[in-house]
C-alpha cells in the first residue's frame, strides 16, 4: 500500500483524532474518524444498505481544507506537497 498522509484534525491532541490519507496505488481515500452512533447509522440506512464490511465515520467540517488536499493528491499524484 502506498499511503500518503494528508492531514490531521487541526483541533486535536494528535493522539485520538480524525486523519486523512490517500492510497496512491489504489486511488482511494482513507479516513480515520469518530465512529457513528446507532442513530446516525440508522439514518444512513434510510438511504440504502450498510453492509457489515463498511463503516460510517464522522469527520469534522473544520477538516474541509484537508479533504480538498486529499482530492488534489488523488487527481494530481505527481505533485508533491
């Protein structure tokens, strides 16, 4: 796996926090976030199934710039930050 670390929640203690990577080989985003509670999972299921092999995680809106950077890294892998 060729993971490129993109960023971490800027309001964190850097131990238990949302993070974002891109897998450059598979061209996928990788997220670490807060686990969704039952209520959120139920709301997600109202729009379609949630298989056992998938998860719902929460990422704070303050990480929008990090998500944009991840999108740029996927679209332009030759550009090193």
